[in-house]
C-alpha cells in the first residue's frame, strides 16, 4: 500500500504541473461554460413570466441548444481525456529509463500499474466534479432554479457513469502504453480504437442489420415487423460500442421523461389510449433500474480492460529495459 501511495502522489504532482492537464481542463471548462450559457439563456427566455416546471435544471446538461449538449460533448470527446492521461503512462517510464529504477525499489511491481490507473481515475474525477459544479452554479444564476434532491441524485449517478466510461478508455490507453514501446504508437492505437467505436460500429450496425434483416416493402407500405427486426439487429450490434452504452445510460438518468432506452417504439391502439398514464417523469429508482444493465456492462468492460493491462504488465520483463 505504501508503494501505491508513493507513486500516486508522484503521478498526481506530475499531472497537476503538466501543460497537458491545464489544456484538458481549459478546453472542457470553455466548452461547458459556452454550452451552458447558451442553453441557460434560451431557457430563461422561454420561461419568462411562466411558472418554472420541475426537473428543469437537468436541461442544462441535456439540451442541445444551437450546437450540442454537454452530455453529447462528453460522450464523444470524453474518451480523449482517458487517452491523453494514459497513452504514455508506462512507455514514458521506459523511454526515460526510470521504469527499471521503480521496479528495483522496495515496492511491489503491481503498485506501479495500480497507481498509474488510480491517478488517471482521480484526475478525471476532479475534472468532472469541477465542471459539473461550474455548470450548476452558472445554471442557478441564469435560470434561477436550485436543483432538488432527485436532480442532485441523478447528477451524482451521471458522474459515476461518466467516470466509468472515461476509465475504460484510460485502461485502453494504458494497455497500449504497456504493449508498445513508442508513445506515438500507443497514442495512435488508442485513437484508432476511439474512431472505430465512434464511427464504424454505428455504420457497420446499419449495414449488417440491412443484410440480415432487410426492411420489406409491401403493397400496403413498409412491413412493421421487418422494421422491428431490423432495428433489433442494429441495436444488438451497436451495444458492442461503449459510446452506445454510455449514451443510453446517461440519456435515461438525466431525462426523467424518457421511459426506455430503445430508439424506436411501435404502439398499438390500446397503448396509445393508455399513454397518458406515462406522462409523469419516472422516479430515480426506476430510471436507475432500466439503465442498470448498461452501467454494469460499462463497469465490466472497464474492469476487464484494466485486468488485461495488469496481466500483460506483470508478465513483462522490465528490469532489463
């Protein structure tokens, strides 16, 4: 434990004194302030002279405004935080000839990889907490609404899910820094995985679903059953992407009016007659219950990724490097 704390303090000092940390923080703060200001002023104009509805505070994070929402920004660019923090975690020590010196100290070898990952998670948590508090304070000033207990609870769960999501990409980048000796190669490999899951999984899901379950055209129009099969296949394939898991989970948590993670819901006459029963927002517990499989999946792939990274690092010979 002493070795982990020693390396952890050293890594934290390196991050806080690095230009990399300052740039990441400045970019996220700048985007968060701009998006929140635009959304907050739009909400302020729409609610002028009206009674403020409940759970409106969450719109600061989910409303797209003229550009994109803060949640969408983190979902797409959040992986870059983990990649930037971890792509040179191990091979930087190799290049500077300090890894063998660390291993020769009276500390366990796994303390090195554990402390590296823990430092990245801590830095990510600090950035996320700071920007969420900044957006909340700015939102309170703009729209004049103080978040309630349920809204605070939803934001806390959102923070945990986002931390799991970025930690997965942190584990990916550290894994590549263990495998590759060059920092440039590990950075490019991490970016390639990010691009693959960001763009090609979605495109591939559409092509595969059209090939496996094509939409049938009939004389009466499009066959509803074929549409559902097509969407189901596309949905299953897209769930292999961490971005889809994260988007569905955070969408349900921060949007109480959302009742399902499915993008397409076909209703019959009876469902349409009874839809009025579901106009009220879902309680936090029910939203959490719906998103629990997505959150567990994010946690599982994060632990799996770091576990692989841990095993690869422990089996490498580092004393002769």
